């Protein structure tokens, strides 16, 4: 006797899309929990060093703002699932059709807005870290290096704004042709910025290591060439999953919802790790190159005097 079918009366593609939507929501919740822990760690570290480091209050305000936006985003995600799959489960065409037809509702506008703001603010942190790292070579060099990423970041802001506005228009959705064009362009630019900044940060870290090896034993330079340092400093964690989201979103593959949740969570987690390293004094500082050079000069002078 065949097993009765109690599933929804929808095609397989829509069912897969709804499954991916639910999975993405769960991933966002898991990512939010990790971010809460990292936020607390960053606050404690920043507060302990509030008298020793610049930008402490600014960084505290920044991560608090980002956590507030992330909290709104997670609440909106949870509420959207409730509205779509509980309050409107019998909507003509199914819950997903209701989601597509209600993109101009306040809750969906908040979803796109908070997602866009979080991505933009996190891109700003990576840009800032790149600038700080390259100021070790001089402010002029740092300004030249980040000039193109700054222009690209401005372009991503424009495309992200258009994507948010178009996705929340009546009759349109995240998967309509025009919003998809803006969304693909926005995430492509954002991803490109992260890849460029990642390459610039890694290059400067390895360049610094090469300078250290010339004057000090290799063990003193390992900190800047370790994989963990490079990945955390460059936020390459986000870039990996952003590529997967961008590809699946561009080809309209339902799994893009899963990768969107992972990419968003990874971007915020990478940002907290960067701030934590800054608060702990483990991140590369703009004066580090000069300090190491002066330290080596002192060592060499001491040895010469001893002789």
C-alpha cells in the first residue's frame, strides 16, 4: 500500500526554495548566538584597554550599533517565517507565493534594509583595517592603496540602495528580474571589494614578515604569516561564502538562501574577530613596522657596545 502524501501542493522547485528559506533562517539564529558571545568578548577587551588605545569608544559604539541592527534582522527573519508559514499557510499558491506578493510590507522592507546596512558597515571595517595596515608604509601610500576600494564601496552603496528599494516595490521581489540585476551587481561589487582588500592586507602582512626576517629570527615573524592571522585580518571567511551566494543567486538556485545566511553570519563574525584582535593588541598596527625597526636598531647598538 503506497504511503499517503501529506505534503504541500506545490512543485518541487518551490518546496526546495522553502526548505532553503527555513534553513537560512536557522543558520541566521546560530550565527546570531555566536555574534552575541563575540560581542561580549569585544566589549570586555575594549573596556579593559579603554585608557591605552585610541578609537575605543568609537569601536564600542560601532559594534553596539551593528549588534542592534543584527538583532532587528534576526527578529524580522523569525517574524517573516511566522507570517509566511503560520499566519498565511493557506494563501492561494502557497506560503511562498504570499512571501513574493508581500514584499512591500514593512517587515520585508526591514529585512532588506538591515541586510544591506550590515553588509555595508562590515565592508567599512575591512576597508579601515586595510588602511591602518598600509599606513605603516606612510599615509600617502595608504590613501593611494584604498582609493579604488573607496570608490567601489561608494558604488556598492548606490547599487545596494537600488536593490533594497526595488526588492520592496509592490509586485516585485528579491527574485524579480530588476531586483536580481541590482542585487547581483551589489554583491558582486561588495565581494570584489573584499577580495581586493583581502589581497592588499595579505600582501602587506607578508611584506612585513619579509622585512622582519631580514633583521630578526624567523620565529618572530611567524605571527604575521600564520593562516589564522591572515584570514582574520582580511575577513576572507566572508569572501568564501559570499562567492557561493553570488553564484547561486545569479543562477536563481534555491540554495542561495542558505549561503546568504552563512555569508551574512560569517561577515559579522569576521568583523568581531577583527575588532577583538584590535582590542587585544594582536592586530597589525600602523606604527608596528617603525617600532620593529627601532627595536632592531637598539638590539644592534647594544651588541656593538658589548663588543
